[in-house]
C-alpha cells in the first residue's frame, strides 16, 4: 500500500510540474508570437544605455511590417541590469507595478529578456498584428528614467 501512495504522490508532483508549462505555451502575447528559428528574420540591433540619470534604448523607435519576423540582437552597454519586455504600454505599466512589489522577479517569457551589464542576447519575434507596441525595462525606476521604446507594426 505504501508503494501505491508513493507512486500516486510522484504522479501528482509530475502533473503539477507540467501544468505551468502547458499553461505557458497557451500564453497570449499582444505584440505577436515567438519567432520560428527555421524561418528568415530581419536583424535589428538594440543597445541598452545609461546617460547620467537617463536610461534609454538605441534605437528608441522601430518600424516593422505585419507578418515580419525580427531577430532582436540586444546588448547592455550599461553598468546595471536591464530588460527588454515586448508588450503594449498598458501591459508593461501593469507589469512594472508588479515588479515594484517584487523587484527580483525573473522573466521566463519569450517576449522578455534580462541582461547583465556588458552582456548580450537575442529575442526572436514574429509581428502578426498591426499596431503600436512598446519595449521597456521594467526594473523599478528604469522605465521612469526613460527606458522604453516604440515598435510600429504596419
């Protein structure tokens, strides 16, 4: 009987661990969807910078075509950690408020990346919806210091 209880408990743990992954894969993203590495993509380099008390992205505005896949090649030129979170302004503001309450929150979503100083990374994204979206750093104080940019999908 003890073996059956142990097996049942193990199966419950496995099922519970699989639920977040399954829920995550069905996640809705306002700005499109994660890119397909097997498909062609236009590369856009984005630098994360600090200039005195100001924090910014270069470029601060990007224009893409609906249906276009973009490989964002990101580099943190600053001395602090920075993020690139792709969503709507409303969603980023809501997420930034949550991060103020939990400043060490880690991002594991395909529309976000966190980079340590002097480090780079990539984010592959397909823009399948027209509109205006935002990329921002949601680390408390960074967005307020100017670290956000605009993506226009035509």
